[in-house]
C-alpha cells in the first residue's frame, strides 16, 4: 500500500524564495533518486513574517522510506543547508496509508 509522508517547516518570510529554490535544487533531486519514491507535492504559504512549507511525498512502502530517511524513518530528514533557513527543526514527520486517489 502506498504511504504518504508529511513534513512541515518554517522560515522567515524574507527566505521564502531562497528556501524554495534550495528545495528545488537539493531536496527534490534527492527524493527522485530514491528507489520506491513515487511523487511529491511541495506546498508553501506566507503567513505574516513567516513562511510555511509542507512537503507530501508518496512512497511504494515503508521500506522505501527507510531507504530515504534511515531506520528511524519517523524522524524528519534535514540537510546541512537547512540550518541557514529553518526557524526550528521539527523532530517527527507523519505517515499515512493512501487508501484512495481520484
């Protein structure tokens, strides 16, 4: 059964475009190179002086997520560059079974 993995992060509003470009150049290729990755959706929104980013990735199964994130796959995966953008490092991501698509 396909699994959806959901992550959320926050930056300062002034980093909105720069962090978007970083995600396109660094994170998206990393996901695409992982066996078992299906697709992703990146969402972003400006809310006052903060920018919010939500990432939903879709995977063939939990084993594919482990290949990407490691044995502790419920922990969020971060890149060294994230330290220059993110206001905090949320420790956990959420996982859901995908039971229907339209």
